[in-house]
C-alpha cells in the first residue's frame, strides 16, 4: 500500500452507463405495497485520474444517467481527484436550478461514490481505510419477500437466509392486507421462533391502519421492525405510529431521504426508532457521512438501505450502525455486473482490505446485453 501521491492528480474523464436488468419474480414481475415493476436500472459512473478508475452507481431511471452527463461531468474535469467533498459541493451548486432532491441527489450519489473509490485506488488503499471507519464489518438482514410471491417461494426465500446464518429477515406487506396473516404465519413457521422478523409496508397504509397492523404484527407473529407503515413524506404519521406501536416493534424510514433536511425531519420528535439511509440516494458517501453525524447527535441508530456491494464499505464509517439491507434484487444484479462482490459470513459483510477501493470491477461482457445508456465497453475490455 502506497502513501499519498507526490503530485496532485486531476480528473481527466467521466463515463456514464446504464443497465436495465429484468426481475426474476413471478411472470417477470415483483410487487410491494405500493409499486409493481419488471426491471431495475443501475446507473453506473466511472471517473478517471492518474491511470486509475473509480466506479460508482445508483438505482434509478435512465434519465439519471443523462443528468450526470449534462450537468455534473463538466464540473469534475480538472478537479482534484483526492478531494471528493470539494467536488460534491460543486455538484450541489450545479444542480441548484435542475433540482437537488430525487434524481439530482441520485446522480450526485453515483458520482461521489466513484470519486471516493478513485481516491482510495490512487492511494492504493481499501475504501474503509480512506473513510473514518468505526467498524470492520456490517451486519445484514435478508430482504425480499415480495407481495406477489407464492407462499412456498416466500417462505423458502426467508428460511434460506436463516439457514445461511442471517438471523434477521424481511418481507413486503400491506398491498393486500387481508392476505398478510397467512403470509406471516407461513414465514414464521418456516424460519422458526428465534430469528427476527421484519416487515415493510412501503407507505401503503393510512395512519390508523398502520397502528392496527403494528399491534397485530408484533403480537401475533413477533414482528420487531415495521418499515414505512405510512409514507416517508408523512413524518407526523410515522411519529403517531411509533408512539402507539407496542414494544419491541420499531418504526423505520429514511430510504427516500435525498438531502439532509429529509433526515432531520424524520429525527425530529423523533418520527422513527431507527433511521435508514441509502448511500446511492443521499448524496453518496459524502452525504452519508453527514447523515451519520446527524443520527449520532440524535442518539438514533442508522440502517443501510440496499446496494450492499458499496454499502458494506460506506457504512463502516457510521458510528451508530445498526445493519444493512441485503436486498434480493440488488444482490442479484451486483453479482451479475461486478467482480468482487461480498457474501455474508456469520450474518455480516466484511470489506476485503486486500483490494483497493471498494474492490468492484465491472464485468463488461456480462453487462452489455442490459445496456440502455452509454457506449459499448465489452469490445474494449475483451
């Protein structure tokens, strides 16, 4: 491992790609409480300096890739490759009129992750050694259990995670609430009494409905985590459910936080027992470090939402770390598109400290058939 380069490295190029990967759900579709989808799009950014390449990504519409190209790539050229926060601030300013929340924050997130990966590779260090790491591994919980899964697939998926040593598992609920008792019974029977059982309503319930189901979830099936019982844009509703939910059930939200104010609103009161953040949405690693400080100041734990291949590295820098969502769709896609992904051991992901950066390398030949944006890289990589 080398020391800081003697000569400042400046960013020489930015490439943007997007890949749309079909789901493997029943009839090619997946459902949760409020959405149905047949594919997931990864927007991937690569930043080049000093003969090294940093890679970052987010999950969002392909238009996010166009936003990176049109608004962000230009402000990066010539910037100091060893100063990601400085570039982050310039990108924030660049999106003032285009819009920072939503797709804007996701675009910045993908670039920022690439910048931190690039810095670590220029220093020939693992990403966790460049970040202010508090941990050397991140506990995970298995997540999937889509509302359109038949009972055998639902129960088998969650029981499979338990068999693999993951003692926390989550299913989607509340699309058809009348079906949830049967689904929860099947899952609890399959996983046994010991593992923690989580549920995610994806904002599908009204306030009073959520209070009712929180009591049933906890009392009848031992559910200890209720995610987004109402929408994240209703912090008062979340606060109401949190205050009325029986212990030990916890209310969680935050995956749709894009700017720091979104997280401050959820911590006000607080509206959640455990805060969530998605490093591919909240402004990347630079944004996540700010959210982590906010959660620590409020004495509320922070849980990682999805994107496990990069979240396992980034969330080592979260002082009040709870766990990471080991989400079926993202695990599948990241294994398809990257070399160097991590598998859980003893219920946790541990970054590989022998690989520079986050350790991910794009499998261009595998990715090409899913391309919806950017130039063909498979021939150049062959």
